[in-house]
């Protein structure tokens, strides 16, 4: 009898019009692709390729062919091979935002560059957050060579964490290393294809471009059974039309072009219809991820992805604030609520601040509670032996309360979400007796508790040694004699 709560921004007629206009852009303007092998591939399927400009003009037939082979769902698995995600219908999962350059220091309250020790604390924390379903390579440690920063983050994630990882790479060489790491965990490449461990982000360059590396990653991931998420990033009024509808046309065209590359090279390759667009704030020349228009764009392109029967992703449920403050809570909670009500399958963002440039462990534990609340909301309202109602009220009038009623004890934990200590629900006197702690103080205490109670993964010592050996070998190529201390 329950109805899953939903929010929608687009009618089917508007979705069809946006898709038609996006196809028109691809078939008349096309995209630039700086990858010779992919140009050859598309030419072989009938696309018009200009070798002097690297521009590709698509055909309706090519787009239809690609859309016809995209899987409508896929699953993810943790390092032990246990299923953690089923990207189908309106199932939703939260993941920390990725690839920040900075971290909010819990001791000083200042934004700074992170190191290996910060990253290990992050992985340990995420391991015990119930409502964060996956890790991400959330920020870039500053104590390793930039050429190994992608593979190093995945290495630490696999070494200390059990959950699957949302990641990506900026070099083709790093992809090979990161693929090898996953094969080590799974035992062989066949097992990895059967039980994917990661999702790789693949980002076109707005407007309407694909770099050599990113487009090659699309091909390589598909060949090796690694799911990808397309992260188109049009900016309203800057590198896409100023209107939400016009930006949706731009986002759709760029994402469709990626789907064509993926599916013509590897039909049936798993993918997420994702993105990280923003409503460009011309006053400050910034890309506010917490803006309501950004959130509307995210939810709307999710509707387009679902119309195409493709699972979806979005960078939403994050904040542009620089501290763990009211703005951080406002923007993150609003984004999470809209994302869950829209049924976005993979929600990337918890923990993030400062326009996707900063991660905060304290914010991550707060966001974990936001995730829990919104996931409870998605369950909707379900009658639980509430009818007939008369006996419950007869018992209430007799006892003057229902605190220990059979009905209360049976359904209390199913019906109500009880957040952890980071959320204050005590009355004033109790709050004062317990130290009058602020949100920041409670969050820091929770972070410390989670890390202190960390349980190591069940990855075998042999696999850990293999991973470390591979990482050491790769690091030495760039002048690193040893890896940073893991403490």
C-alpha cells in the first residue's frame, strides 16, 4: 500500500524534445575526439570524421545502435565478492565526493593539502559508515608523485577498505596499474568482470570534446568489464546555454557521445548516466554545487537517463561552504533529499566542501546521518498492523501511553530512524550536562571513535603484499625510493 515518494521536473514530452535537440547537435555539429583509434572506430560505423580537426559528425543510426546495447542495470561487489550495489530502478546509494585537492583539518579548522595518513583515516572512517555504500578516491595525497596519485589512492582504498571504490585516472598508464590491482584482489580478470569492484569516472570536456586519455579509458574499461560513469560538466551561461533546459541539451549531447564510444567499442559495457554540471555564478565566477539550479539540473538529467533505461549518477548532496556550518548542512541535506526523491542511483557528494575541492571527515559523519534520514524517507509510509486502529487507542486510553505496547516494540526500529550521537536530540538540560557540545565537537568525537574501532579488511596478506609490491614498483619509476609511512 505504500507509495515511494518522488519528485519530477520534466514531462516525457520535454525529455523527448531535449533528446531530439541533443541528437541534432551531434548529427550536425558533432564532437571533437582526440584519439585516433576511436576516430577510426566511429568512421567504420558510418560517422563523418574530419581528420584535420578531429571532428566527428554522428548519425541517428549510430546513436540508436549504441543506445540499444546499454545495460539497464549492473551490480557492484566489495573486496570479498559480496554484492553491495544493484543499480536498477530507483535503488539509491551514497558515495563520498571524489578527487578533492584539500582536506578540512579537524584540529586547526583550516583547509590544507592532505597526506597519506589523512587518506588512511578517511578509508577507515568510511568502512564503518552504515549509509555510505562505497568508497571513492576522495582526495589526492600530497606526499606522493602526481604521476602515481591515481593508482596510489586506489591502492590505499583496497588495502584498508572493503567497500567498492568510485575512482578514475588521468593517464592511460595508470589505468593499467589500477586494473592490475583489481585483478589481484579478485584473483583473475574473469572474476573481476563477473564481480566489478570499481566504477571509473570518464569526463568529456565541455563543450563537446573528448581527450585522448579519457576516451581511451572508456574503451579500456568496457574491454575489462569495469563500469564507468559519464561525468559531463556543462556550466550554465558559460560553456552551455544559461537556461536549465539548454544546459540539459548540452549535457545530453555530451553523454550520448560517450555512450556511442562505449557501446560501439564494447556492446553491453556497464555504465552510469551521470554528470557534474553546475549553475555558473557569474557574480563570483564560481560553480556552486549547492545551488538549487545545479540540483535541478542533476535531477532532471537523471530523468532523461531513466527515460533511456540507463542507471544514473550525480554529484549532489555536497556544499560550497568552507566550513562545517549551517550552509554546509543546508546545501547537503537539500541535495540529498532531492537526489533520493528523484531516484538517482549513485549519489556522489557526502563530505565535500568548497566547490568539490575539499573533503571533511567531520562533514562525512554528519552527511552519513543525512543519508540515513533520506534513505528512510524513500521507504515511504507503510501501514504496519495499524488497521483496525481501535484496539491501539483502547490500549492508549487504558494505559495512558504506548511506550511498551507490543505494537510499539515490534515496529519501533522499522518505523523510526535513530541517528547517531552527531545529531543532537537531547533536551537542553541534558545537553548542558553532557558538555554543551557543538556539532563540530560531536562530529570530531564520532570520527575519532570510528577510526579507533576500525576493523582491518579480510584481504589476505599475500594479496596485500602483491598490491604493495606493484605500488612500490610504479612509484620508483617517478623517483620515489619508498612509499610514505602508513600510520
